């Protein structure tokens, strides 16, 4: 019986050993990339700012009064010269009627004095009117003419005040921060709404002095936000620094078709070259090591055509959009595992996956 059991075990071993040998020959494929050591890397600095209309104006009435009508709403598009609101002009209408009646009266008196002056001149030639009477008539005629000019000036003043009682748009744009309602009492020059140009937007940023001093007019940079990422060109760089933030103000012009609107938060992408040697890797190539350090798996070729995994310590320097710039115990031409680190371990023999 024991001999039978031993013989059965030998048969089973003979069947299993070839399978184990075959399993050892099957190597795991790993994704990898060849690295290149660079003397420096380019970092993308982001500076927050905001989108503004290329032109904006705080609008109010030039006269004090009571609002009689508001013709626009917040966010409404308006054309240049369009009436936005009106003041109550009933008092001006009454004043204009009074002045118009006074002008007719003075005009009638002036016409009569002109006729009298013609008649007196004829009588003066016949000797029926004295020089003093003629001079008095001329004085009265000059006084009436001055009164007519005064009434005309007051009528012009009323017309100007009636015109200024209507708030008009100085340029085409969008109404913003409208704070006006019918019946409001407003003072002269009080800002009541804001008009912003649309379809021609800019963005303004505060840039550190060290980076801002190298920017030039017309330079193209990327600007991003909730409206996506768009190319923008620099239209102005302040020569002086803001004493509060110690930054240089930079304005950029956004494309006409960019959906950015006034008030959007925007980010300026400003490349900066940093003289630090290292190499770029996908973020998935990093392996968390002991005590907060990081490592990668390098691939060392062996004689049978496979590769052996070796752990190499690295120091991450900069990370951006799924890539990381690191320095460490590697050189140009080395291959590094880029994915699936949880399925491998140091010393394991693997093969390269097809790229």
C-alpha cells in the first residue's frame, strides 16, 4: 500500500513539474518608456485674474430729479444712443410753455417797435419828431431785443435740461448692475447703472515683477477658465508695480469668439524655464516608497532576453497635467515602467509590452 502511494506521488509530480516550468517561462508584459535627461524644464505658472469688457462706463443723470421711466433691464443689450431711462419733465414742460408765451409777447412788442421806428424816421425827416423821441424809441427797441434774446437763451436751457433728462447709452453694450426703479429720487452724477462692451473682451492679471518684466506687446499666451482655454495676445504691460501687491498689471485681448463674459475668473498660463536637470515621466510611473519618498521601476536587460525590475529612488520636482519631472539615479536611455506598478515587484523578470 505504501509503495502504491509513493508511486502515485511520483506520477503526480511528473505531471505538475512541466506545468510549473511552463509557468515560469511565461513573462508578464509591462508598459515602459525610454527616458531622456534634460538640463532644464519648463514650468507652467498660473496667475488668476478676471475678464473685463474692453470698455465700461458708470452711467447716471446729469440732473437731479425723479425717475419717470426705466426702459432697460439688467443684462439687456443696447445700442449706442438708445434711451435707458427718463426723468420727470412736467415742470420743464410748464416752464417751456411760460417762456414760449413770454417770447411771443416780447416778439410782438419788438415788431411794433420796429414799425414805430420806421414811422418815426419818416416823421423825423419832416420835422415832426425830435431827436430825443427817436433815441428813446431806439432804446426801447434795443431793450425788447435783449429781452427776446434772454427768453431764447432760457428756452435753449430748458431744451438742454429736457435732453439731459433722458439717460442714453454712450456706446453699444450690455447693461450691468442696474440699480434704478421708477419713482426713485436721484442726484446729479449719481451712478445708476453700468454699461459694458460685449464681444470684445479683455482679461487683466497681476504678474510677479520677475516674470512680468520680460513680457512684450503682442506676445501670445494661453488663458483658461470656465469658458475653456483660448489663445490671447498681450495688449499692455504696466511699467510700474502695484505698491500693495508688488505685481505688474498685464492686460490681454481674448478672441472675439471666446465665450468669456465680464466678471469671469481667468487664469494666465505663463511658461517659466527652470535650470534643474531631470527627466519627464507619466505620473503613473511613480511608486510611493518608504518614509514619504518616491521611486520608479527601471528595466535591466538580462541574457535570456527578458528584463529585471530594479527599484530606483527619484525626487519629484514639478507636476503638470499628468506628467512629473523628477531627478534620480537614472540616465538617458534607461527604460522605466509607466503603468501597472501594483502588479510587479523588484527583481521580477518581465517582458516589454508592444508600444
